[in-house]
C-alpha cells in the first residue's frame, strides 16, 4: 500500500491559505477537522463506507464523500441564514455511532441512499461548525473545515481499500467497532 497520493494531498491542503483560517483560539480550521473526535471519526466513517460500497460501484468513492462535504457547507449556510436544526449534538453523536454500526454490519445500500444518509448527518456537522466559526472570517473557517474533511475522507477511503485488500470484510467490521468504541470512550472521558 502506498500513501504517496495522500501525502501529496496533505501538502496541497496545508499550502492553501483558506484552509488555514484561524478560529477564536488560533487553531487552523483545517486542523480543527482533526482535533474533535466527532468530526474526525465521522469523516473517516464516510471514507471507509465509500470504500466498502465501491466494491459494487466505484462511483461511491466520489459521490458519497461529496454528498457529505456539500451538505456540511449547506448546514453551515443554513445556520448563517438563521435556520437551525434541533438536536444538533444528538445528530452529530448519531452520525458517528450509526456510522460505526453501518461499518460493523457491512451495510451496502445504493449510492443514493448512502449519500442521503451521510448528507443528513453532515447537515448537523455543518450547523455545529457554523456556530463555532469566528465572526470575522466564517466562510474561510468553513473552507478550512471542508478541506480537512476531504482529506479525512481520502484517508478513510485509502484505509478502507487497504483493509479490503489485505484483511477483507473483517477489516471493515473491525474499523466500525473501533470507531464506535473510540467515540464512546471519548464521550465518557470528556
């Protein structure tokens, strides 16, 4: 397994100034996508699930993650327009726990259904990120979040393809269990 494309993507993203927009605490928003267990694990789930679904239709590698990223942006835009979703934190929690479960169960829906599912949960992530975006540069902050999310989707997809190649479906199941377990522990500890 080679990680050169992933490394190249990281270099490109780190060179993007919009991706380095700073939040109130000086944390680059690109890195914020990696800092919170909820966003990091949800984005990895999307990449892993896209890799699993792509065994039947390779378009899933692009379509499913693109749905998530697009609807994170839509959720943020809605929040800025004054449209808020109820139970945002519960939606984020469900995105990770159900994401781990769909991997554990090796769920393989159509690309459309998978995209709708990840898109629904992405709306909650977008709402949360819009709320925490700094007042002066919210669009640049969200651009950084989106860039980090794309990178995490790519990492998840590469990891998923590697697991399928070297371990098989059991690797995807184990990843799902691990993600749900890590998230549960992170919630108990915090």
